C-alpha cells in the first residue's frame, strides 16, 4: 500500500458508521472535527513538523512532509455543518508511504 485516506467527512452523515467505528476501534469519534481543534491539539505536542498549506479549490491541504501526513480541510464559507461537514472542518486525513511503490 502506498497511500491511505481516512474520510472523516463520512461521519457527519452516518451515525451508524460512527457507532460501528467506535465499537470496532474502541475509540469514539465526533461527527465533526474542526481544523482549529486539531491544530490546538498538535500545538501541545513536541516536534510537530512544519505544515505546508496548499489551496485545493474549496479545500485547504495542510501537509506535513516530514511525517507523510496531510489533512484536507473544507475552505468554503457558505458550507455549514449539518448533514455534511462545514467550513473549517476536517474532510480527510491522508497518509502516504515515504517511498515510491513499485
């Protein structure tokens, strides 16, 4: 496997999925996770890598090249929380291998 994406946005519209994930993983997940909350938690951790921010057209990608992780965040002021995630919420968490898969 070279990459993986955890589609956090799916939790907003599917309570059953969130409950099933919590049961199987032993961890509760909220329907919405704001980038501000994630950033605040990261700021309490030592050695957090520098983040490169890239506009993805309606989304912002916060990429930590040193750790091979990026967070995609909704960047659309007119998007409100509800059945879907809203402006400033994490859309997905992406992980990639530090080497090129052959």
